[in-house]
């Protein structure tokens, strides 16, 4: 029986872990937030005291932490996985990070006979909780059966991106497309409303012409929410989304672009994100 570990129990990680616990009898979890760990324990997981503790008790470890620097901390920091690494341990990185972060992790951990793969996830916490995510995988051809089995628990769509690091690159590329559409939808909506038009006609036309995807259509519902609802927890959630989007767009800029004007294009989307997610704080 494969022993699973999960490190990083934020919104996405906790949902993925919940699904994994439901489909496996041996899941060990760790997060710096003890409340998130306790919630996973209530679902049936075993609590660990550190990433090294997770490694000691696992055959396949999923990592879903916020940023590149957290990957290094979990792997090689104090009480990191590397301290308890054992032969045939497999690590799946679900975070949106730079391809080089994945490749560097692979090279570092291979010295300890540990395999690392990028298995980036898309679809949101609701889909994660029911195992209906899309996963973007780097190095699928090299992946052992134990890792492929857990990916099938997480996802109903598996896309092979190429060699290790390609899954991370694909996730960044997909997010660029997503945030560009969100910014375009916001701009187009405002063009309609400021000229007295019906923004719903805009989205109906956009959808009819095959340009409106499901995710952007869902996002567009935010654009007509009254200002009095942009307070408290809802506003805080939107500002969290601003931070996530700007982090991902910064990763895209870090990758560099061969075409003139692309960095400036990405920077413009990056700077627009606060107003995209909160139309009531438009700069004058």
C-alpha cells in the first residue's frame, strides 16, 4: 500500500488533501498552520511535525506551497524533506513556480535517490475536493506508477507538457491567458456601461463568437456586483486573488520574452489586477 504525504494546506492544498484522504487510508500532512493540519486530521489524516517527518512516513509526497522560496525551504531547509529522504521517495510539486525551481529541486534531490516532478494543478478548490482538476505534468514518461496513481486521484484531465519543468511553464502560460482575459473582460464591460449599453449583451456576443471561456464567464459575474458587497471577507478574498495573480504574472516576466513589447504587456496586466478584482477602487 502506497503511503502518501501532503505538505501545504492552503485553500487548494487542503481541498486536494481532503480528496486524497477520502481515497486512501494512509495520508500524513504538514502545514505551518496547526488549524489546517487539525482539519485534515479530522478527515482522517495523520499529523506530522515537519516536512522531514512527512518524508519518513511517505512514499509519495505532494507539495502545494505559495512560492518558489517555500519549495526550497520544504525540501532543504531546517527539518526539510532532505533530512529524511529515502530511496524511491517521489515528490510532486503542485505550486505555480518557475521551471528552474523544479529542475533545481530535481537535481538536488536526485543525489538522494529521490524523484521530483512538476504536477501543476488548475480548476480551483471545488474541483480539487472532488478529484476533478486538470493537471499539467512535466516528466510523465519518467514517472513511477505510484505517482501516476495519485495523479488519477487528483484529476480527471491529465495533460503531458513535456520534460520536467514543462508543467510549471505551461501553468504560467495558462495563467497569462487567464488574467489577460479577465483584464479584457473588465475593460470591455466598462466600455459598455460607460456608453449606456448592456454589458450582458457584450458577454452574450463574446460567447456566441466562441471567444468567451467558462472561467472568464464565471469571473464576469463579479463585474456587476454592487459596491456594498466589496467589504469584509469578500473584499479580503478578492485582494488575495490580486496577490496570487500578480505573483504569477511576475513569474511570467521572470521567464523573459523574445518578442518586443511583451514584458510591457505583462506589466500592464500585472498593474491592472487590483482594479480588475475590485472595480470600485479605480485610480482617478
